[in-house]
C-alpha cells in the first residue's frame, strides 16, 4: 500500500453493542475495497478481523483489530473494537487511535446499552460520531423505528444521509438524501442507479430532518431555517460537512453488511464527511508539565502513542502505534517517555488483521505496528529526543471482578504468574497480585467471560492449565477482655536443659499489630531476654486461637517470670511467650474481625432502589446517594468484603451493563456471631484436612 498524506487518511473505529455487526461491516468494507477476495463470515470463522482462536470459538470480537483500505484515493484505517462489556479495554484502545467513531446499530434490535456506551466513549474521546444501521435485509428490521429512537435518544444532531426504500418487506433500494438519488442492489451486491421511489411524505420529512441538523451548525443558517427559507444544495453539503466535523451533526447511514448493500455509499460519504487525520492534532505535556500543541505534521519532530500491544509466544511482541507528528521508521531515533530509554526500531509494519506487510515508515496521522520493542507498553509515548513530550495515555475501565487462580499442577505457580503477566501486557484491564496473607494468587478482570478467556489463553498460548475459585477472605482475630497468663517452658533431658518462665498481661489496644511493653521489676526476667519474648509473641499472633487468622489489636505486657542461670536461653523464652499467648487469649473474649470495604456504585436513577436493597441483603450499610453525570446516581455504602464476590455480576444484570462500581478496603469490624461461627467451622475443617 502506498504512503498517504495525513489529509487523505481517515482513522475510523467501529463500535457498538455486541452482535450488532461491527465486524461484518468491516469485512464488507474489506471485500468491496478488494483487500479480501471473499466476504468473511463470523459463523464460518473466516473473517480477517476476528482471527484469534478465542474469537473464532466464541463468534465475537474480544480484542481490537486493525485493517487499512484504499477508497477513492483515501486511506481508511478501520479499527474494529469488541462489543462485549468484558472486553471494553479494546474499545478504549480503538477510540484512542481513531478520529471518528462509526457506531453500528442493529436494524432489528435498535439502540442497546452498547450503543449508549459507544456514544459515551466517543464523546469522551472527542471523536466525530456517525451511525450505521445494519442488517436491513432481515425482515424483522425496522429502520425508521430505529432512526426515530436514535433521534429521541441523542437529540437533533442525528441526521439521516442514506435511507432504505422498503417494498414487500425487502430493503433492496437505498436513497441518498444528499444527491437525492436512489440505488438498487441485487443478490450479488451489484448496484444500479434507479428512479427515486415514491416514499410519500416520508422523504420530505427526512429532508426536513437534514435541514434541522444543518440549521444547528450556525446562527446564520438557523435564522434562515426559522424564517422558512430554503437552503441551497451547497449550504446543505457544507453545513452537514461542518456539523459532522464539529460534532453538532451525527449522520446516519444504513445497509446490510452480509450482502454489502449500501456499504459503497457509506464509504463514499466517509471520504468527504469524516475528518481527516490532518485535522486532528493533540495537546501533549513537556518535561516541565507545560501543555504543548502537537499538530499532525510529517516534517515535525516525532510524537506517537502505543495504543495496543500483542505479546505472542510465536510472533513475538508487537506494538500498534498511532503517529501524531513526524514519522516512525528504522532510521528514526525515538525515546520512550515512560522509561527514558531509546527504543530500537528494526522495521515497521502495516497490519491487516493478523497479516503483516513491511512498509518504509508510519507517517503523521497514520497507524501501523513495530515488532520487538523491548520496553514499550500500551499507553507509552514514543517521541524524538529533540522534542520530549508526553501524549495522553489510555483511560481503561477499572477491573472489579476478582477470583483466585490456582495452577492445575502443584508447583506451576511461577508459570501461571509469568503467563498472566504477559497477558496483562496485551490487556491492561487484567490485574494480577499475590496475596501473602491468604497465600493466593488473585486475577482481576471486567467480568466472568473476561477471566474465562484468560484461563483459555493460558492453555492455548502458554500451555499452562489453571482454575478459578472464589478468593479467600483475610479475616482477623482480636480480644475484648484483659487477662494475665503464664507461659512456662521447661525441658530437662540430661546435660544442658531449656527453661523459660513468663507472666504476660494481654489487653485490647488500638493497633493494627501488637504493642509490646514490659514492667518487670527485680530482674525476674533479664533484659537480654525481652526481645526473645517479643519475637515469640509476634510469631504466635500470626495464628489466632479461633480460626487461625492473624491476631491484631493487642497490647502484651511482660510483668513477671523467672529464669535459670544455665538453662535459660532466647529460644526457651520465645517458646514460653508463645505458651502464654495460647494459655491467655482463649480467656480474653477472642472475636473474629471481618474486612469491610467502601463501595461506590454508579447506577442509573431507576436502579438505585435495587442496588440499595442488594447492599442491605449483603449486610451492608448505605451511607448516602448523590447525582452523577448522564442520569446516574452514586450510591455510597460500606459492605463486608465476604459478601462482594458476585456483586460485579449483579450490577451488570440489574443495570443491563450500564452500571459500574469501585470497591476498596476500609477497615475491620466485629464479625456477627452467626457468620463468625461458619467461618470458624470452615477454618477448623480445613485445618483438619491438612
């Protein structure tokens, strides 16, 4: 593929609800542009953009894929993003690389939660928004109903461009409202101009919708519209073009990707409606933290963003890059602004799905890939040493679904950890940590399906088998009463013996650990043994007397004891201290503490009551509510961590995917007696099994 100037490059992200046909639209475009010699179908597992084995198995996109095409002397970089909420990280990556979001909507199902989320993500990223209503050859499709819903949901900016003429339930003819011409498609996808069909008042109503949208683009045109004057064809075309670029107009196209119907009209319109890469530009930050304007200029110093990483054991590491200014090539020196190190570029590639093609360089405004960058991660800025700037990274959704992960074979813990670390390089929404307290490895993602894919990929890519289970809860134990106890250790076995004797006072104390003190008088216990007593206690509190959980909130005061001038040693006093602990704590009203977390749930207004009720069911306390953006409420609460394992699934189901939440540890509280009893019984059973 030849090199294009940024003025002739369009970066288009396809987004929308799962199953609306994003990948099918992309495959149809690739076929029409002759990038592919066959029309790939998801059901057949032969698409260019859903090439990963997991995508083929699940018949759904789970990661962002890129493919460039050439159409009317314009290069269009298609960025196909996942629709499943569990893989929303891919949407964040695609939006970061794009200048326009083409939001695909099912002609049968209409607006879904994924449609709203795609519009929200595109708005947040500052992208131009367009809609494509897909699947109109399905007899259950209802374009005009979907269009009215789009307009009602997203406002007067929604503007029809291509509409179907439906006859006998068939959508074979499409009317372009700009050139006021109709085009008929046959079963083979061939297109022929045809007479404008008689659509009655509907056609005039649609033209009126265009005029309304154009009127919103300037005060002059609004005055003309309100006075009932007609717009000239030039005013309509210029008004729509300007409105699309400044975001005041969201054009609506339609067709059927499976049959390629009206896909050519979509492409023709993109070439003059969508903003080119040259109209982009970004605000970076220099070394002093000052903003720097970076225009899309091929002759300027290089500045580029890594928007996606592939870490594959077979093809190696691949960094997908969008160049904002300058160019990326083997002879371009670039610095990774996160590490401060120079990155060595051996070659640059154009990616079409999984197919790699060598290219001389990736120019300003364009997208490509670089293999084997040693330290580059997703979100890193690569720039010229002559102009050091940092570009905005990628705002990933927060992972809130956490499970414990165990290797199928004992001893494979390191293999699991290393493999997940590589998967997290590809997908930063995967988080991994080792909990030293519960001795579990924890993996977090965006939902059940996300972690299911993690387990599958561990096996397919790294030959590591693992399983998931609910994570253990890090309970604590403490005491509520002051007691004194003796610990006496005496061992005589001929020759040198062991002797240690201590009296220790245990009492509740405001500490997350152990507070050790002494008030020994008369040298009953020599000072040189005090550290051994403390060490013995610190070792002892690692296992509580109720269920074996660490004991906290205790003050232990050594106040008396005795020793033997020959047989006493540090070891004997350490052992005596642990015996005092075991003798005293059961009489000090030991109690179980459970971890409590702070919850912030962001939910639509009409789900607020459901969430508050669920918090109460989970033994939580609602602290308050406050309004948030986009018609949502923030419910703030405190909930025991043991009750939150499936809260992620609940939120998604009750809000149809609109809701989200943040949950962080707050403090420990007394565990209710009935709950504590179950925890203690379970812990004792597990200790018995050991």
